[in-house]
C-alpha cells in the first residue's frame, strides 16, 4: 500500500472531542442537519459537536468508532442488533438531548421515528455518520474510515446499511458497493434522505 494512502484506526475516548469537532464541521451545511438545527452556522456547529459527543461513547464501546490516522475523518458505526439504543440509554441521554436540540427536539424526535420505522430488520452493520474535514474532502479519507468495517462485513458475510443525506454523499457509498433503496422524506416538509444497502462482497 502507498505510504500516502489515508489510513484509519479504532478511536478511543481520548479521540472523542476531536471526532465530534470533525463531524460537526463536516455536517455543518448538510441539508438534514440544517433541518434539525435551523440556527445560524456557528451555533449549529456548536450544537452538532455536543450531539456527536453524546453519540460516540456507545459506538466506541461496541467497536464501531473509527478515525483516520491524521485525525481528519471519522465514522460512527453500530454492529448488528445494536443500532437502536436501549430504553434506559435513551432516558439517560434525554436531558442532554433536550439541551442540544432545544425547541427543535420535537422535530428531531419525529424524524428519528420515521428513520426507525424504515430501518431494515435483517442483521447488519449500520453506518450512523461519516465525515471528513471540509478542506480535506476528496483525497480518500472518507474511504479510509469506511473500509475497515466493510472488510469486516465481507469477512463475516454481513450486509451494511446507511442513510445518505444527499445525492452527492451517496456517490461515495455507491463506489463501495452500496445500492440505493427507496428515498425517505422527513416530516414537516423535511429533506429527502437516501437509504442505502450493501451486500457482503
């Protein structure tokens, strides 16, 4: 492998702040995120960073949190059967989620319900979020943090699933074997999401 090819590694709790910041910057102008956080860009990025900081510990504990070696890319995965948090985990996170979403908590909850209703029942690895620092996109970092779990899927003969938030994002996943399912429109005239499924290869 070329020494300049981006590499990835499992993340730890010491990487959490960096990963949250990277993902917040990567998704600051995303259409789905703008719908969930309809505030100015600076406040949205701050709220996003707190949101990802909430989500990372569970993924870390399950072996689904990955970061590029240079710290410019991050991915949050959940193994088969773990994508939906337990009732206890949801209750424990509720006060922090209320602070993150503020008056938009109802919209976020309804959007989450729609996504959960359409989530496949077949066991799979779920890619919750993947992002790269905006100034470093297009040089293979996204592929680097995607590849370790896809290799695991292939070796264990497991599919993978995600919801792309734009046609541009879905292009990366198509290059790695994902196929688009029926589009999913979020409530309250929300944006369209693009669920994608990948069979083991």
